C-alpha cells in the first residue's frame, strides 16, 4: 500500500512539473496535476485486475480524458491544458530508454521485448484517448442537437 501511495504522489508531482513547464495559470495547476494522479491510480487499479500493459493504459487514458473534459468545461479552459499533464505518468519513458539502449548495444532480444512493451503502452494511451474523445464528441453533438430542436 505504501508503494501505491508513493506512486500516486509521484504521478501528481510529475504532472505538476509538466503543468508548470507549460506555464499553466496557478488556478489550473491543481486540476491539471490531479489528472495525472487519477490517470495513474486508474492504471494501477486496472493493472491489478487485468495484467498486461495495453488494457490498463487504455482504461486509464480514457479515464484521464473524461476527467480532463469535465475539468476543462468546469474551469472554462482548453482540454489540452489538462490532458497533456494528465497523460504524462503513463508515458513509457523507461521502456523506451531500454529499447534504445539495447539497440545501441545490439541486444536484439531485449530490443524486441522492451519495444513491444513500449508499443503496448503507446497504443493503449492512443486508443484510450481516441475512444474517449470520440464518445465525448458524439455526446456533445447529441446534446447540442437536442437543444436546437
């Protein structure tokens, strides 16, 4: 449990760092950082029940988009300001580093293993974001059309 709490705090701080790097206004920093914490928390929960990398990344990215969409509407700010810091904890930096490091050393089996892990993370994130954005777009269109007529 202690390790989970440390990971969640680290995800929050990492997202906060990126939000500050992108010079978000002070009133948006907490909300942007909470997105990273939520993203990583959902990832850990999904990984506990599903295993692998793709499905937890997919679920956590979709959850992050939902959080960011709602937060952006509440705070009247573009979703990108929240989505980029929220996704940061899921970025497969470690496995990408080991993929490249092993490629330089010509350890092709390790390149394949870490490369597949990197691809699973990246595809999970992309698919989760795409699905959630599409769903929000469809719902938004339905709500907008129902208000017209």
